[in-house]
C-alpha cells in the first residue's frame, strides 16, 4: 500500500503505479493537464516511466479562466 | 501597418484580455471574439480530482491554435509559487514560453510585491521564459525589469479589478518615455475612456479582464474596448493639438461674416 498526496488530498493505492496509470485512475486521460511531482515537472513524455513512491506530493493542473 | 511586437512576434491587436469572471465559456468566447484580442491570459489551477472529469475545458473554448495564451501567476505570493506555476504552464502548453508574471504582496489590494517579482523574473529569464511582468507604476522598478530581460513591462493603472482608471498618468508617462520594450497598462481600467487615455499616453497596449467581464453586457463592452484602444492609439500616433489655457481659437473663418442688418424705421415714413 502506498499513499500519494494529489492536489493536497491523500490517496491510497494497492501497489506502486506510474503517472500514466495515475492519470487513468483519475479519469484524466486525454485531458490537457500538467503534473508536478515533489516540486519537479514530470514531462508528458515520461508519464509511463515515472513511478510514484509512497509519500510523493503531486500537483495536477489545468488552464482556467483568469486575468 | 502599426503592429504590436512582443518578444519578436507581431500582433495586430493592442488589446489583451483575461478570461476570468465570465458566466460560462460561451460568454468568455463571445467577449474575447468581440474584443479582437489575440493574446489572452489564463490561470493555472489544480484540477478537480475524481469529480466531474467531463467538465468543459477552457482550452476547448479558446484553442491555443487560435490565440496566444498568456499563462499568469495570479494568486502567487512567493517567488517559488510563481516560478513553479509557470513551469507547469509551459509543460501544459507544449513548451510555450511567453508568460505573465505577477507576484502579489497583499491580499486586500493585490498590490504587486516588486522585490519578489524581480527575483522571480530573474529565475524565469534564466530558464528562457519570455516574461511580461506586472508591476507597480514605479519607473525605476520598471526600468530594472526591462534591463533584466523582461519582454514587456505592465504597470498597474490602479488596483486589480478596481475599475478606478488611470490614477497616475504622470508615472506611466515616465515609464513609457524610458522604456525600449512594450509598456502595457495592466489592471485598473474600468471603462472605454480609461483604455483610450492609456493609449493616448503612448502605452503599447492594454490588458484587462474585469472591465469587460463585470460589465452589464460583457460582449458589448469588449467591442467598446476594442474601439477605445484603437482610437487611443490613432490619437497618439496623430499627435494631439497643444492645449491653450483660457484662450479660445475659432474653428470657422473670422472674415466674411455678414454685416448686421440696417434697422428699418418703425412706421415706414422717411
């Protein structure tokens, strides 16, 4: 069991997962998003190779209206 | 053609608009279209996790293929938050490096913290971002941001979202006179005449959000702002007449005015 913090919310997973699996889990596949893990950008090209570890802090962002 | 050039890219519109505070994306899109803006600002925020995954996306309404998106750091109070936000934005927008930096200093006034803004700008420029920077109307700070390598300097006209108009045209004038990069008024415009005044001062452009989004009819106001910016720019280029204090000058010829008619005697006897 690993715990990740995603956008400030704790989430448990049965086994280690990579970023692509996380995106599928969050139903964000195909969405325009960007992801930061522990303060570092995870490039889209590395989503499937980047494994997430217990305690990782993730930020998943989108563009919204703003001035 | 009288174009706006920012970081080597040419734009025909000198009005930049934000995309916040609209009723829905249809209204956002209609207002942006009516404004004629080519550069539009967006904010970067956490996505809703696990709820409403099918909610509409701003970038579907305003595609990056049609507009130059200018991601901002609205709501950031530290160098670290601002820099991280723009790194995420660059990843989100496929390497797009033109950004709007703002580092705020006070939640009540949203006044920029220029000391922190300078630090953030330095980091971002080193990372090859093209930084359009929101700042106070301090001419020395504006010049320092320019010398550091910002691609445009964007002083406030008055507080963000206040609609108070241009409160210190003299400082803006100094900033404009000193700058070799585009100067855009960002924040404080309330109505069309404010935008015109900014452009008449010699600003290269105006960035606004609330003045349009919070109007009773945002789409009509967007159209008004488009004309206001164009009118102000043309007036600036045309060069206004000199002001004559307390001395009038007739617009019509002073020669050839008909003479006063001779008065006829009252009873016709001569």
